[in-house]
């Protein structure tokens, strides 16, 4: 595939859900594939996903955000950069993610990158007026967004909602009722009417693809990326329909909910949900922001029910 006349898009984290989706979108979209060549960047080029992207026309590069000397070669010749940092659940996530993000940005500027797309997040410490100060895995990404906005480079921001994939694992998966009646319970500190925006994170490229298609239009914009917003009661109704099981939502006291969380992350994860309950995942303008981002996404989006059916979701 010829790359003559194309802009080079460097995609960091190309083996993860977000990066792989962005790289795949740029390679498969008829318009984007004519405008961009793709360089898939990961810590190792030896993986099935990297092999798949290479077979579809991407060039590959190995780089480690904790090894700054590897970043320049991975960004050489790139016009556009998509990147993200990964939450450090073992601790020190603000320190690690901020260091990594700034290292990538410095290397990007040195390499002459003209447009950065950053995987961002809402800013609980600010949106809650300081009430919730420990949601570091959100706050650090919002703080990096502010840092990027101050750099001499155009930028846009992709802020993904709560992952539908969380229902597949322990994070949100309903558990068998203690009553032994065959029912299932989804317990949380949220109110039954509290609303959560959801995204199938493997569709990240549908929002980032919109930016790639019209970077001038979306410069300085943040996409509150969600396919729909659902109350907790609506979530359990959907899960009930899909699984054929009776699933109830149960609001539990905050201190009880904290006990569900792993010890090292207890306060951080509790405050994440409490922030969503009290202020909204994206703050007071959540409905408007999600609607705008949804209208501007590139391609049809998957709702929670379709997602669960696609994955043959079961409760046993």
C-alpha cells in the first residue's frame, strides 16, 4: 500500500483496546486509509494484534513510555499522534501516568508532530468542588489534557465512558443473591436512578476516527464518548432480558460498598462511583456532552443490550 502523500498517524498502545481500535479504524475506513498511513506502537512488536495490523498495512515500532530514548524513533516522521497511559492499580498512578504522558509529548514536539489526540477523562476533583480528591486515575488524565492544551500543538481529546466490558468481569458483574432464590444482585453505592454513561471500549476508533477525518473542526474539543446513558435500574433490566435471570439492583451504604473494593484502591474506587452518583460522570453537562459526541461519532454505536448479546452474556 502506497504511503506517498499520506500523513503518518502514530498510535501508541496499539495492542490495547483503544489503540487497536484507532489503528484498525484508520486502516479500514475508506476515507481515512487514503489520508493516513499507520504506525502501530507498543512495547513489543511480537504479538498477534501487531501482526494483524502489519498484515493490514501498518508499520510497527517498539517503544516504552518509561524509556524516553525509545520514543523519538517511534515518532519520527509522524504528523498525528494518538496515545494514552494506563492506570497503575498498584499505586502512584498520577506520578507514573503524568511522567509517561509528558515524556511522549516532549518526544512528539521534538519529532515535529503537529496534532495530538489524547485519551483523557473527566476531572472529579474540580467538578466536585474538591469533595472527591482521590479519583487519581481520572484526575491525572484530565490534568494531562490541561498540560497538552498549553503546548504549541493542535490537540483533541477522547474521554471514554464506563466500559461495558466491566460487566463481563468482577467490577460490575451481578452476583448470586444470598437468599438462594436463583436471582442475581448488582450492588453499588449509586442510587437506583443514578445514571452511568457506557461505551464498548473496542469502538474507540469511531470517535477518534471523527477527529482524524476533520482535525480542524475538532481541534480543542473533547469527546465525552458514550453510546448511551443508563440508570442502574435500566442496567439490571437489560441484563435480566439478555440472561433470562431475575437481576435486582441494590443500593448499599457507602461504608459497605467500600468493603467490596480491594484494599489498596478502596478510597479511589469508592470516590469514583460516589462522584458519578453526586455529580455525574462528566459533570453537570453530561447529557449535552454525550449527545454531541454521539452525534459526531463516525459509524453506528453499540448499546449495552446489543453488546451483551454479541458476547453471549450469561449469569450462572
